[in-house]
C-alpha cells in the first residue's frame, strides 16, 4: 500500500508536526506540503522522506511570509497529484484536508481543527489584526468568506475524520456536519519524570499572545501576594504581563526545554488559561505528577480530571482563578495517579489507536 501524507506547512516543529511525525512512523509516506523550510526542520524525522511543495514555495517570500498568500492556499493544495497513492492521510489545521483524491483512494484526515480564523475565531482575528474597517479589512473579510465557502465545500473529500479532542469533534460536526473519531495527539511522557516532593510555587508557561491570557493569570496572582507564581515564556504581550505582575511573581522569559521541565517537576501546580483545541502542556505537566489549574473549556476537558488531576475555573476573570486556586489548595492530589493519567496520552498509545483506526477503514 502506497501512502501520501498531506501536511499544511513545514516551517517549524510544534504539536501538529509531532502528530505527523508519529503518523510517518506508522505509515512511511511521501509528504506534500504548501511550503517547507529545510533549515527550521533540520534534524527532524521529516528529513528522511521525499517532500513535495506547492507553487507558493517559489513565490516571492513564499516561505518566510507564506500567510500573505492565504487566498491561494485552496488552489495550491488542489494542485498536488496524489493519483499514485492508495491511502492519503492529511494532517490538517488549514487546507490539507482539501487535497483532491479519486474514488478508489481512501482519504483519512487527522483534523487539528477547522480553519479557526475563518470560523469561530473570525471576529477575534479581525479585531486583533486591526482589520475591522477600511479597504484592507474589506479584502480580508472577502477572502476569509471565500475560504469558508471552500472549506465547507471540500469537507466531503475526506472519507473519515479523526479529531484531536472531543472539543474539535464537536466543531467538525457543527461546521462540516461530519462525525469524527477522537484520538488524542501524542505526548512523549517518557521525557518527563515524576517528582512527588513539590515546592511552594505555581508555574505557567506559554508564548505571550492574547488568547493565552498570561496577563490575566498574573493579575490573579497579584491579588494573592502569599502565593508565588513563576512565568516562563516570551512574546508580544510581555510588557502587559510585566505591568500586571507584583513582587510575588517571577518572570523568567524564554527558557529551554530542560529548564521548563525542571520547573514543571518542582511546581505544586501548573496554571493554564487558554481555550485550546487540545493543549499539550497540561499533559506534560501531569507527566511530572504536577496537577493543573485550567480554564474549563476546550481540550483540557479531555486531559484533566477535575478534583483528581487538577481543578477548573470557568470564567476568564480574576475572581474565578482565585476561587480555583483556593479549591486546588484544599484538594489532596495523588501525584503518582496524576502521572498515571498522563501516560494514557503517550505517543505509543496514540500510534496504537491511530493504526487500529486506519486499518479498520482500509
């Protein structure tokens, strides 16, 4: 059986790339992607496979500013000739699921999410990009409208959907009117060691962008001067986070994985305020035996058990976070059980479930 993997773009190594990497381990494939930056992907598993890019790769600044060509993404993904393959697997968070296949081919899509800036984050995206009024705003709205139309139309090109969480499966049902099996993304839990002697501080870590709500976490802990918070991360919201932080908050900026893991192991709790499709970092924290205080929407509803491996807050407000921390400190967590729960998201579990699903459909 000859297999092709369609991945939106290969210009960095993050959660979606980890999923595709494990898919390649199960089904060695030729790779089709809109753009590929070999320097940024150097040393990754993708290096050993044939990679075919779209015409966007050859456009001016096609790799470095590929998002500029968003209106061309549907056309670009449709130019891939996949006729020689029996099985097509798409790893899609933008347009990969729209690749063209024939009736005798199976197309299985691992959907990280329908295009969020065209659907549920449409108005948020326009507001943050300052594209609510004017000619540029009109053009952006027009092209996102076209993307939505194409995204809906191309949904039935996929034979079977797999979602990375129940949250995304619900979104697939609403937008595409298609059912999706849920197979959580892989987490290399073996890279994180259990530590049961926790220290008296909380940790939050993320890129500092608006939807991560890092400033809100800082504001909440500034209202709890007896509790220490360590913040790891950098990004455009750094100044905002600094202004919201008082003396009980330590901001370390960007740190390497070794340092981040060390803090995760030692922290008494990991604070997570984003609404994510899944959210790898809460599982990584639990892999260290560290329970999670999380915003109770999105993928964390799959990965965190309230009262057993963490607690939830249900509003993006200082009051809600403070109340959740209070509840957290009254809960007796079994750190070994927190770790055991995280192991159910290990990459070997993902590979076993994904292989069983694909084999049942071909």
